[in-house]
C-alpha cells in the first residue's frame, strides 16, 4: 500500500501550481505608426502562423487577416478620396462643349416685301469655358470637414483594432487556461482509475464494501465528463480565435512556460482616467464630430454669402455654305471666333428661411453630441474604476487560490495516509481529490483573469502596463510589493534574457 500511495503522491506532484506557466503580454500594445503592412510582410506572417500562434503576434495577425479591419481600412481609403476631391475646389474648371459636331442647317424664308432667302450650311463649332472660384465661402470649411472625417475613419479603425485585439486576447488566455485544465483533468482520470482498481481489490479482499466501488466509479465518470467539457470549450475558443485571425482551426498556441505574469499596472485611478481621456479613440471621434458639426453649421450660413467666379469663354466655329441669303453658295467658308473674360457672382437673397432652419437643426445636433460626449466620459470613469477593482480582486484571488491549493494538496496527502492506516473511507479520498481539482482549476483561471483584466485596462486607457521584470528592477517599486513578492517567491519569475 505504501508503494501505491507513493505513486499517487508522485502523480499529483504533476499538478503542482509551481509548474504552471502563463505567457508574456505584448509590449506597446497599440503602435500608432504600424497599422498597415506590406504584402511581403503579410505572406511572411501567414507562413509563420500555420502551426503556432504566440501572444505577441496577435496584433500583426489581426492587421494582416481580420476581415473587419480590412473593411475599416477601405473606409479610410474612401475618406482619403473624398478629401482629395474637396481639394479640387481650389483649382479652375475647364469645360469643352459643342452642339455643332457638325450641325447641318437648311431652310427658306419667304418675304412679301423683300427678297426671299434660303439657308444651306454645315457648321463645325466648339466652346471652351474656364471657371475659377476666386471667392467661395464654403470651400475651406468643406476641406476641413473632409479632413476631420478622414481622422474619424482612422480613429474608428484604431478603436476597432483595440476592441478586436482585446477579444483575441481573452480567447488566447482562455485557450492557455483550458490547455492547463485539460492536463489536470487527464491526471485526475488516471488517479480515479487507480482508485477504482484499488477499491475493487479492497472489495474483493473484504476490506471495503460495494459502495466504495460505486463511488470510485462515479468519480471516474465525473472526471471523464469534466475532461470532455474542457475539450469542447477548448475547441470553441480555438474556433473563435481562428475566426478573428482568419486562420485554420488546426493551429497551436505557444507561450512562455517560465513566467506566469510579465506585466503589472502601477497607475492609480486619477492617472488612469487622465490617460484614458487623452488617448481614447471613441472620445476623439466624438470631439471630432462636434467640430465637424460646427463647421457644417458655418458652411450652411455661407450659402448666404456671394460667390465670385472668374470665367473665360472661347468659341470657334467654321461654316460651309451660307445662311439667310437669296442664293446660298455652298463653296463659301465662314469662320467665327469669340473670347469673353469676366467675373460673375451669385447671391441668395431669399429662400423662405431654408438656410436659417437648416442652421438651427445643425446647432441642435451639436448640442446633442456634446451631451453624448459628456455621457461617454462618465462611462469611462466608471469603467476604469470597475477595471481597477477587478484587477485588484484578481490579484487577491491569485494569492488566495494559491494558499487554498496548498491546503488542498496537504489535505489530500493526509487523506492518503489516513486511508493507508485504515482510519478513513473511500469517500474522504474522493472528496479530497474533488477539492484539489477544483482549487487547481481556480488557481489556473485566476492568472487568466488577471491577464485579461490587465489587457482590459490597457484597452480602456490606451496606456501600456509595465513589464514585470522591469518593474521588479525599478527603484520606483512603490505599489503592488506584496503581489510581486508573492510571484517572485512562489512562481519563480524568470527575468533572464532569452
């Protein structure tokens, strides 16, 4: 029996929390100047991720492959084209038109008191008109509006990149946690199988009853169901991540097994809020919308101002034959040229109040947008407060779950010794194993939750966290000392250069 207990202790040592690892979070989560990639870079990345996906590659993979981001980049291109079209307002317009390519005229005029006349003439003619708006009150405003809309398209792209990257982050961490839980579930099945055989042997020897065998069998089936559930959850998360990254479902993730956590948040609420109000893309879009609406209001008022246009019209025509003569000569050639240069203007004197009411409508819209912006800022304040609370809770959970796991392991070891001594029952062993599996799962998921909460703070504020090893070596280590000390002592932080 001692040999069997030694085997069990060795088997469950595999479940030691010190052996579980996490993964380094990416530094510079949202590079502002690296949103697009060349085709060669895309091919290189696609080739690299056929088998393994690392967390640090998620952003680049999204930029390369995500279909939604491709749509948002097309919207940026559309906004750029519209802006270029508005710049054309500064340039003159040149038009060529003609209704004489050619024009053939015939006719006869009968006059009672004078000579009758006839027309028999073929005419070729063309008009060339150049117009240049020298004063156009709405031109600059239209260009500024188009610029702001282009900025909005870029902000919108960046905002969605952050959102999709966070969704990918959650799925990546879920996959890592599930893979670790699957290892636990597989080892739990081995232990349950061993105990089932042991219960059967004890029953055959008269040292146990049928209930012990049934309970051991139930626990084995329960462990198998748990494994199937974890495998199903893993497939679901991998499918979701593959859809976001536009990858084949047959991929594996790769992460550093020597580090549980490599990032830490040191900003307090006030500093986090300040960074969020400065960096948030949705706030920039709302602020831009207010600016756009204000310019649209001024552009509407500009319709009451005069437009001055410089123009030059040149006309040329050549006719074969004559018109309005007694006897047209078809051999006669006639050339006509004219050139007119001038300035014309237009002014809206009365429109029944159309411009005024359009202006009022835009002003009301601007007031609405200001209220939306104010509401969004309040939402951000609440979200930062909630995110910081969740991060602190996840830190406490890591420390608490670790101590609970150590206690569960000790309890299980004691139960094994009690069983060996014959002073306990099979049910106590099963209950101890169940508690150990549960606490192990909680410990694994607490690290996943911490990393997701850390990534969420980064998304909310637009600011990066500090690398754990950098923070540990920094003389400014004022916050989170307990947590960092715990990680250094119990999870073997590896800060060596790779």
